[in-house]
C-alpha cells in the first residue's frame, strides 16, 4: 500500500541525503524560526519539515502536485489533523506490543505479530471511514489516490476476514495440530490445522490435551510442539506486521509535512501579510518575478513595526547586485528571496503576494560572519574556504546568495576577488544575487551594460531616512554611513 502524498510515484524518505548546506542556509536565511512555527512543539513535524524544505524539488509538476494537496489540507484542516493524530496514536501505542513482536523467541514473535495486527484493525476501520465519508471534499490527485487506495485495500470483506483470522491465530480455544510418529515415537511433520466450521466432523475425533495449571513441564513441551507447527506462518506474520507498521510510519511522515504547513498557515492568518502559492518555472527559463515579497521570519515575530514588502522583476537575469544605504533592508530582502525560493521548491506557499521563479538545482548562501572566535584562521581566509566548499557542491542553474562577502579585506582586493568569482559562476550558468558595499565591484558590472544584469538599491530619502524599499538603481559610491554616525551620536548628545 502506497501513500504518495509527497511524490506522484514514490514515498518521501526522511533519511535522503541533502546536497545543499542545510546548516548554513538555516542560519543565513533565518529558517529556524519558521521551522519552530511549523513544528508547533512536535519534534517529528520539525524533522520532516526540515528535511522537506532542503530536499529542493527541481520538477515543476511535483511542486504543483504538492500544492494541490496543500490546497486540500487548507480546505480540510480538521480531517488532515485527525488522520495525523490517529497515526501518531498508533505509533505510540504500538510500542506496547513491540517487545514481543521483536523478541528472539519464536512463540513471542507470532503472538506479538498477531496482537499488533489485531491492534491495527480498529485503525484500518477509522481510515476506511475517513476515506468513505470525506473523499468528496478533496480534489487533489494525491488525496484522491490515497483515499482510493484505502478503500480498495481496506474494504469491509478484507477487514472482516482479517479480524476473523487474527482471532483464530490467538488460539484462545486451543491450537489444532497434526503430526506423524517416527522412530522411537518421536513426533515429526507438525502441521497447524485450521478449524473449519463448515466441516464440524473434520478433526472432531483428534486427541485433545488440557494441561493442569501447575504442569509447567507439560506446558513447555506443548509450547515447543506448537511452535514447530506454527513455524511456516511466523515469519510471514512478522513481515505482515512490519509492513503495516511501515505503512503507518509513511502516512505519519508525509502528513507531518502538511500539518506543519497548516501550522504555519494558521500563524500567518494572525498577521496582515499575504502568502501565496508560487508558480515554479523550469530551471532554464531564469525567471524571477514577485510582488509584495517580505521576510517571513520577521512577520512571524509579530512585532508592532510594519514590514515593508518589495516588488521585483528580474526575469532572465543572471546577476542581481544590491547596493545602497546602510541598514536600508538589503539583507532582509536577500533573506526573503532565499526563503521564498526554498519554500517554493518544497511545495509550500511563500511570503509574497505573487511569486514566479525558475527552479534551481541548489540554493547556496555566503553571508558575512563575525570574526572566528577561535582565531584558527583569518576572516578572509575563512570566507574563501566557505566559498571553496560551495564550489565543490554547486552545479549549473543553481542560485548563490552573497551578503557583504569578502568585505574583510580592502575594497580594491575584495572587489577583484568578488568580480572573478561572480564572473566564473555566471559563466557556468549559475544565478547570483550579491548584496555589497563595494562600489568598484558593482560599478564594474554596471559599466558593462549587460541586459542580463540587474542593479537594485536600498532607497534612502533626502532627509536620510530609510524606506526599506529595494528599487532598481545604479550603484553609488557611498552607503550613507554618515547618516548612521549622525543618528547615533546626535541621539547620544555627543
């Protein structure tokens, strides 16, 4: 039985290797706060969402597939949450049976498997009822196929037969065994016999043994013979129980992603900021266009200060260079862009009014860091090492986000290092967004007048106030640091 709520043709693997640098992206893009909201204190949801967020999809069809399922979840949150709570309950309670199910004793393996499957039956009925009663409320292919699978595999006849067979395998009325007598009267050829109610005479005259409650040796001997008779069915029963257990685990894993999305959606309903399902394009198109893009991490803080959204048209651009006033919102803009790209590529909604972008083969960030506290390397050395690590992993049609990179050296050297790296990346069909104060670096590219380059600038009013709008504009030789100097020292009365 397949779930297929994350992919059309395969199940989600929470242990799949991630090629992007998860830890660095989480820190640079402020992902931790978003994951905390998605998890809502459920560590399993946190782990699944963390994995899904960084296992970026490179296929628009799969993203549309998840988006359709997400729409269904938003429309039917109670049903989705109920299913997740049910599988969570199953996987918590199954631990009560697990000791005997995984025992090294064959008799315990059989009884544990039977008891576990018996325990599963009532949940089969619950899911079957959900599939029967709620199917019409869902429109996505994912949920339609999921419910159809449940209705097909868990029909009433199957559940009735399963329940009856499991009751018989509990041997509450004794166990019916046949055997042959060999040399020295040893028994061999033990076979477990089914008590056929339609043939009451069959096995009617078979010898029956009822042991005294204190006959321990007799019980051990009969238990041994019972195991010999049941041997052919023990492994299939264990495999069946494990298969069903895996099935519940997959359901929980795939539903956890959508419950995390619902948790985030619910939080965003308490804010004035829009979210939208983005439109993913194939990697080769190099599209990037959005309206009302904002930093989701800031929005979730729910501060009194309004967040300024940004609009961007960077279709068919290889390079975006963002310059402008200090503390003008450049880093926030860069972070919001990375968040939206990551969220789009895992099938989530994004923090924007509209968002259309080409898919990337990988998202990488190279943000400025504080000085190495251990003093094991110089700051420029550390920056170049991080850049080298990115180069080792990156592939054509990836996206790299630079934030004040190589600012640890002087402008002349930093600009040249940055220029050569950006040129090399662009030549390998890698898109670059670079936030910088290096005028020489930005102006060098500006002078090329390349139509595939876009230059943005953090807006500053004539009176020095920042609007936090990122608008098209040529690089300027100043970042207006004097504004901050005057603001700080005037405020302190110096």
